[in-house]
C-alpha cells in the first residue's frame, strides 16, 4: 500500500529501489549498511564516501542511480548538499545520526542500522535475525 511517508511505496512502481548509503570514507558504516540490506526484498544497495580519500568516493553517476540517499551524520548531509546540491533533484536524504564509533559489521552497528533503516524500506516478511 503506498504511503507518503515511505518513498519506496510509489503507486505503480515495481522495480527495485536503489538505496545509497553514505559516510565519510566508505570503510565502516556505509559498507556495513550496504551489506546488511543487500538481500532485502525489493532493494538494491550501494555505498560510497564523501571524503576525497574514501575507499569508494561518491560520484555523480552513483548519485543519479539512487532513489533514496541515507547518510550517517548531519555533516554528511551538508557535505552532500555542498558538493552535489544541483544533482539531488529533490531526492530525499535521510540522516541516521549514527556516529563514527563502530567497526565494520560490529553487531551493535548492525542492530542500530536495522532499527533505523528498516522503516524506510519496502515491507519484508523477514523475522528478526
């Protein structure tokens, strides 16, 4: 059922929704999010970093691919707007407010991501793992 609060429920749209996760260097938080939600039904994921020394730096092509953009901190939203503001075309940018205090795939980070991100994704019949 379409809702105006969840950007994935667009009437008549059945293709995979492209979710882009961003952090600073694309080493810990955003790659963890990409992996955690990679098998979520109806979703395709990518991750990138906003820093010049990111493992996978954000580029215009990746940004254009995204239906929804998820950033880890408010500073990431500001940096994204500064660098790519005209390309955002009104895309929704969701800030999770997750600090850079976690390791890659750290269980606490995985649990936090599941709580904060799942409400923005298509409904899944998955049970908690």
